[in-house]
C-alpha cells in the first residue's frame, strides 16, 4: 500500500533564488524549523548529478535534538530547479520525493510530490496525515520566507 500527495506554493521570487536556498543545508532546515532538523552527512551537497547517487544517512531530529527517523538519501536526479529522491527510511520501505521550482507569473512555483510505502501496512493511516502536515509546514515556511 502506498500513500501519496502533491503540494504547490507560488512565491514572488525568481526560481533561481528559491532553488539556491531550498537546495542548501540552511534552506532545508529552515523549512523544518522548529519542529525538525535534518542532519545531512558531512561534505558539500552536489549541485548537479548525471547519474543516481547515494548521499548517505540523514537523521531527522525532533525539536532539533531527538533522533526520530532517518533517510538513506539517494538522489536519482539533481539539477538546478529539480530533484528526484528515492530512498528508504527507518519507517518507510520506499520514500519518493520530487521537487520542482519553476518560473511562474510574478515569481515561481514550488511543487513537491511525495509517495511512500510504510514498512508496516497498518502505519499508512498514521503516516499519510503526518507527512502531509510536515510538507504543509515546509510550504508555509517557504511562503513566509519569500512573501
């Protein structure tokens, strides 16, 4: 059983500026703040990938300190304005996250498509609203930052 959803936000900024921020460690964690923090593996994040690459284990820290989940982050595609992630997580057999930042009238549109398969089917009714809430928060933070 899979869960999935899509969220979109229009922002009054150029897509290049939004992408540069959203693809940085600071930008990623600003979207989660204050509820979560993602601890990425050390080293520079790539700006572009020509083939799939495993980035490594990323811990999700509740309130910035309590480890509650991890993501074995694998990027299938990464280029300016777009990434496709297909990973596994502690609680998810499969996690897909696709983000696009595209030019739109007056700025840009950020589109997140998420799909997931919990390791235990009975967790789907818990995961679906929880993940939607996390991404709704991320989009709220984006809209607040770029208003």
